[in-house]
């Protein structure tokens, strides 16, 4: 019986820890604002930024200029006022780069 309880506790611990790691890299919310800069389209969510981008200036996340399809999806999502989930790379040199843009 103790073995079964240990296994259950271990499985629950693994599931909870995995969810915590994954959540650091993504965040869902509505697009609050967009602007463009030399690096590409910049997006701001009403919910802030994912944990791995904490400290980025004013909450702006960047879709690189080379990702034209992702920029088009982001602009259409913003225009249609739909929620979105963004997946990001860790903050590098003060820039939070969106690597996947998933409309809800």
C-alpha cells in the first residue's frame, strides 16, 4: 500500500513540475497593442509577458521581421480582437522573441 501511495505522489509531482516548466515559455491573453521596429513586429499582451521574458522593456515581445507569416497572423488576430497564446525564447540582450503565435 505504501508503494502505491509513493508512486501516486511521484506521478503527481512530475506532472505538476512539468506544468510549471512549460508555463515559463508561454502566455495567453488579448493583444493590447502592436507597433513595428527595426527587428520586426512588437506585440504587447494584456496579461504581460511569459516568465522567461520577465524584465523586457515595457512588456514588448518581438516577432522577427523574417517571420512574415507569423506577423500576418498576429496582425489579423489583433484586428479581430481574438485571444492568443504566445510561445517565447528566453530574454536575450533585452529582447523577448516570440517563436510561435497561436490564435485562440
